């Protein structure tokens, strides 16, 4: 069975549809699925993380597993930083229903979850976006935010000016005159005047301070988060509403400061309007549940699963 590649995945499921799939999945989420903690192996000298993420969907009777690695140094080598495979099996027979490119699904579900978080928490009249990072995750987050908010101006920062230029060229070609893009010399300049901030980097330490984030800004932090590294300053947390996919996973994988965070299912049951005037942070570690939502949506559109 061939692996469904990135071009086919994007052709089948748009970012807007991916966000809708996550909305539907989280709205129906009842905790009945089997979602064990993922196994992560980190090899510091290689700048590499290897992960195995198993999942069982009771609703769709599917076994889903993602085997994926992230290599920090690959971009400087001209290679993808994320590589891997997702295998979907029928829960009753074990028949392999599909194999999908893990990097593409990871970017799509990460961007879609940032879009969902933005729709829940960012001010409805948000017009300006800051994107910190220029990889696939940053591109997906940009796409997702543009699906849920009428953004007219995007500031982009990366430590590589060449990457910023390439990112803006591709984005301008894709979105045309709908959005004005400009590169920034540093992250602080990118945040100036931003209503929404998306960070998608592998930096071990924040690139900006809490003082750089104005009151009422929404931050999507979707890059590197471990107990000893994060993209946003911890000083920002006490004056912010902190949103996570899963509280236990966030605490386990990214630090105890997530113990008072609100999970996405909890936020969907709340009145989001009261939070949209406050400073908010979506702190993402990614979950197998999100991968499952996106994979199931793709397979249903391909008529490989019943709708």
C-alpha cells in the first residue's frame, strides 16, 4: 500500500476542513478512547527526538499509530526536520486502511489546533499577526489563523533572513493581495502591534519578554516545549489564560506550570467571549487524538471509511 503523500493530503483536506474536524472531535470527546502516553526518545548530540504515538478510536474502531522523528539540524542540511509514518488499521480485522505521511499530518493538525485555539480565544476584530519561525509548522499556523480571523498584516521573524524572505515569497504567492507581509529584524519588532502571535521554533529559550506581549494578545506556542525549554516567557503565564490540548500531557511533557491550564474540551464548554479580552496562550505539545481526528476526516473524504 502506497503512503498518501503531502500533495494528496492537502488536496483531500483543506485547513478549514481540518479545523472543523477538530471542532467536531473535541466537541464529542468523552475520554472513552485508548490514548496512552507517547514514548519519546531524545538524543541530544543528534538534535533528534523519536516518538511513537498509539491511539485507539472507539467511535471509528480504528488503531492508529504515528512513528515520527524530529531532527533540529535537518533544515540547515536542506532536509525536512520531521519524518515519519502514520498507519491506520481496522480495529476489528487489523486490515491496514491507510498509510499517511506523518510530517504532513503533524503540520496540518498542529496548524488546525492553533486555528481552533485562535477562534476560541483571539479577539474577533484581530487584524495583525506575528509569526515567529518559518518552517512547515509556521506556514500551517499562518494558514489556520487566516481561516478564522480577517488578518490584513503579518510580521515575520526568523533568525535566518533568507528563510524569512522565502517564507514571505511563498505566502504572498498563496494569499495574494489579501495580506501584507513584512520581515522583521527581531522578534520584539514582530510582536509590536500584533493582535495574535504564533511561535513555531526549536528555540530552547523565549525570543521575547513578557513585556513585549500587550494586554489582550493571543499567543499560539506550537514549537519546542519541554520541562526545560519553551517559546514563551514564564513571566507571561500569571497574567494569562493558559490553554492546552490535554492537561496531563502538557504537565508531563512540558512542565508543571500547566497544572492550572484549561483544556480544549473544557474551553468548548465555557463562554469563550469572557476570555477574548484577556491575554491568552495556547501551549501545544500535540496529541495522538488530534492526529486521529485529521486521519479519520481524510479517510472519510476518500470514502475509505463510512461517514
